[in-house]
C-alpha cells in the first residue's frame, strides 16, 4: 500500500482566496509589522517569503530591523509603539532573538489583539476554552490538513510527538476540542524507551520534533494518517521527522517539503485579518 499524499499547497490556495475576500470586506489594506533583531540569514529568508505572501494578498508588510545589541527594554518600547499605532494590524517578532532577549517575556508585551502568532498567554488561554480566534499558525496548519483529509477525529487515538509551545501543546488542546484521545510524547517518552510503543498505537500521528528519521517506518500503524511537521536539512535536502518509507504503511501522509510548510505563512496572514476584526 502506498499512502495518499496530503499536500498543503491546494489548501493554502483555497484559504488565500478566502483571505482576499475578507480583506475586501475590511475595506482597507491591513498592515503587518515584522520585527527582526540582529542579523540572521534564515530569518531574513523567512521574512522575504512572508512579504511575498502578504503582498500577493493585498497586505502591507512593514519590515523593522533592530540592531543585534538591542535590549529587552528597547524591544519592549518598540513593540509598545506598534501596539499603539492604529495603522498596524498585527505584529510578528522573528526568531531567533539574540541571547539577551527572552521570547517568553516579549510575547507577553504584544497586544493580544495584534498577536498574530497566537503566543500571548491570553490567546493560548482561549484555546483551552475553545473560543480562540487567533491560533498559533503551525498548530492551526495541522488542524487544516486533518480537516482536508476528511478524517473524523472523534474518539481517534492521536499521538503528538513534540510538546513545544508553538506546535505540540496548542495542538493537543485543539485535538481535544475535537474529542480525539490525545497522547503527547516528548523527550521524556523517548528517554523512557516508550516512544515506539506510543507511536505504534496511533491512528493519527503528528510529529513536530526536528530530528530526521526519528520515527521509523515500522512504528507506523498500517493505515495511519501521518502529519510530519519536522523540517531538517540532511545532505542539502529538506526532510521531515518520519522515515519517508512510512508512506508504504500509512493511508495518508504529508510530504516534506510541501505538507505543513505551505500553510503556516498563509495562516499567519489569516490571523492578521482576524486581528484587524478584533480591533474594531
Ligand atoms: P522545538 O521547540 O525544538 O520542540 C521540539 C520538541 O520535540 C520538544 O517538545 C522536545 O522536547 C521534543 N523532542 C526533542 N527530542 C525528542 C525525542 N528524541 N523524542 C521525542 N521528543 C523529542 O521545535 P518546534 O519549534 O516545535 O519545531 C519542531 C519541528 O517542526 C522543527 O523541525 C521545526 O523546524 C518544524 N517546524 C515546521 C514548521 C512548518 O511550517 N512546517 C513550523 C514550525 C516548526 P523537550 O523540549 O522536552 O526536549
């Protein structure tokens, strides 16, 4: 058996059309303020791709670059300025931040109604109550892929590998909201030699770790749905966290690249539109 590929691009294209309509209804061009602190080639490349997606949707992409020696206080003051600027609809702080800046502190300084990465505690908290309007884009991308796969999550055994704040943790809550039975695995699971056992029980497997081939083909339950969030560079190629041969056992699998990746920037833009609506 060879799994059906679940690609992110067609879903992203559909959502982009919805975003364009929403922007038309807003009656003005929303502005996304993007802040990079210091020099980082990876972050600059990500900024370029965000800018391209934003502009194609009719969003103004305002790019701000602060020196690598900026303090937490000066970044905080800059964020405050953006919070108070009525022209700015959403704010994104590019990663990585220099060592002197604590992202957790900074994410609390962005106004919750401009927090398009969905990382302010108020927005994360709303996920628990099932009424969040702004979701962390990567977690939301996984939910969009699952919805597009047509699978009913109700009562399904879902295993999430990775418990980061931006992916695994919010995703577990979003899956619970759909009445999935959720198991979250992490480094402790691996160290206890229990990762294989859990993965083998998954009807739906979602992996967001950042370790190439962490999940072995033979661990994947025959017929499982596999969403591979991982991005790893191996010998100049981008690969996921799941052995590609897992496609021989899964019923549906996301390609890497081409699965989750194309959706995340699009969902960041959808968050901007939601943010602008919340500010009204
Ligand atoms: P992260 O913050 O580094 O989190 C990785 C998670 O994996 C942590 O919860 C970590 O646990 C866990 N982990 C590490 N080693 C493990 C092991 N051997 N067994 C089980 N769990 C283990 O990374 P992230 O930001 O969530 O990103 C995860 C991956 O997704 C990366 O490859 C990233 O590039 C990719 N990603 C892709 C997109 C996209 O658009 N496609 C977006 C975001 C992220 P501990 O913290 O306890 O060590």
